[in-house]
C-alpha cells in the first residue's frame, strides 16, 4: 500500500473520536518501537531505566525516589528497584536529602548523563532524517501536534 493510500485510509478512520484514538494509539506505539530500535548500540539499559535517566536529565537536579516514581507513573517500590539497578551500573548516585534526613535523592552521574545524551542524539538524528522526508505542511502539523501529544501523555 502506498503512502497516499495509507493517509487516505487513516483520514477516513480518524473522522470519529474513537477512530482517531485508535489511529493515534497505533501510530504512537509504532513510533515508540521504531525509536527503541534506534537506541545507541552500547546501551544495555532498559527503556524504563532510560526513562528515569531522562527524567533526571530534564529535571536538571536531584529527585527523590517518590518524585521519580510519580514522574514515571510507577509505584515507589518499582522505582526503588530501577534506581538500584541504575546505581549498580554507575548511571546514578544517591546522596542524603539536604533538608529531610529521612530521604535520599537520586542524581545522574557523569556516565549516566553521557549515556542519555548519546542515546538521545542518535534517536533525534534518526527522527530528524525522517522529518526531512515530510512536506513543510506535514512538519507544521507535527509542530502543532507535539505539545498536544505531550499534554495527553501527562494526563491520568
């Protein structure tokens, strides 16, 4: 099936909210899988572990396990296991919380920062190459859609 036929079919299915939901779900899942394939070849961390490193990178600082769990929408015990693995691999370090002695905070190590940046650069480069194949109008639509999709991803 050609790209034009794919687009025509998608436009027909996406006329209803249910059809749009189905097409978005499928498209986002396929794009996520494709981006996962583009990970840096030396990166042995899981997608979930990389997600935690990404949260720490975007936060620009140190976060508690609870804050990481909330950001990644997982339970704190699951996040503790993930942080333990990342600490063992040398990608994060734990230190005492500055004001609350009962808590520890997690921050990126230099290795973790380098890993995130290398992985991000590789996947961004792949996606940038694909975006160049689109028309200016299609890229403009995606520029408008990107913040909407980001907002959808944050909703409970």
